[in-house]
């Protein structure tokens, strides 16, 4: 364990994130003293990931904890912090990407620890996973992240929304984009769109991460306005708007905006 001493840790929110992080901290040697789980799905996750940890109310969990981990949706977080008020322990961490330390007003040692991982509700190996860290006590925050197997990335308080927007834009929109492309391929006659897309998208992702804009290929990068026009004629309306928006951004990054004049208006 990297942290200087084992902590009594409570988890508020046994959702997809809280259950995994709680289990990771427990595995690192910290003592899990309580978890709150309201929904049936959360209770089921708590029973699997945190089997020996008592299920309590958020207030009861807070009162038992040295470190309280708040793993709740962004919109719920401010009200939860306000509701627990004076019952919050000295150390409180949340997992929100959007918020920094300001949401933990009054907490002696506030920690913002946002894991960059697509939690799906199942087990997760956090080894090598980046955490967006904002804290006054960076040594403590970094130690907790490393305890969970993660890699701390320090993010300034005022840049937290930009950090989160970048991740949501990259990951969430990627899923939407791939699912949309699969639908189009299915409509074009492909029985297994995943088999068609996997080699292409895997190579494109690796190239983009390695070389950035230099990895661009395709008709917009080449300034092939006729091909793009043909695409726009066959795409369904709900997909056409997204295609146009991404094509405009691609043209700007590729420097082919002039060549695409009249097509991407």
C-alpha cells in the first residue's frame, strides 16, 4: 500500500464507480466501514464487490469514516454535501469530473479524484488508469490513487469542466459515432458491422493517439467535395447533421475548408 496508513473509508453510492473504487481501496489495505446503496442494482453491486461491508444510510457512513468517498451523479453531489454538513469527516473525496474542490466547502481535506474509465457495472482493473486529481494535499491524493492502481494527473480547479468535457467528447461521443456507423453498415447490407469496423477503427484510434491530425484520411482530408456531397445525399437526416458538424471540424483541422466550400455549408 502506498498511503502512509490504512484509513477507515466509507462509500456513499454503490454504483458502477463507487463499488469498484471501494473494493480497490479495501484491497489496498484500507478498512471499509460502510457503504450506502439505495437502488436494487446498487445493493446487488454492494453484495458482490463489498460483501462484508455494512449497508448504511449516507449519514451513518459519514459518521463512521475517516475518509468519505462520494460516488454519486454530478447533479446530486452539491445537495448531498450540503445535507451531510457538519457530519462530514475531515477527509472527503468525490469522483466527479465536472467538480473540483469548491463543491466540498467546509471540508478540511477535500479531494477530487476522477477515474478515466468506462465503468459498466462489472469488475474493473484500474491498473494504469488515469485519475484527474485536484487537491490541496496532493501527496495524500496521489497516494490514494496509486493505492487503487491508478495514475494521478493533476488538474487545476478552474480547468475541471474542460477536463471532463474532453473526456466526454472523446469517449461518449465515440460510442455514439461507432453505433451510428454500425447502423448505417447494417442498412447497407453488412451482417456483422463490428467485424467490418473493428480493424478500421482500431487502426484509426491508434494512429490518432500516436500522430494526431497527421492520421487523418478520407474525402474531407483530400478535399474530395464530390464524395462528401454523395454521402450527404444518402445519409438519414438525424445522421446528416452530425456528419456535417464533424466534417466541418475535420476540414478545419486538415486545412481543406476552401476545397469543401459549398458542400459543408
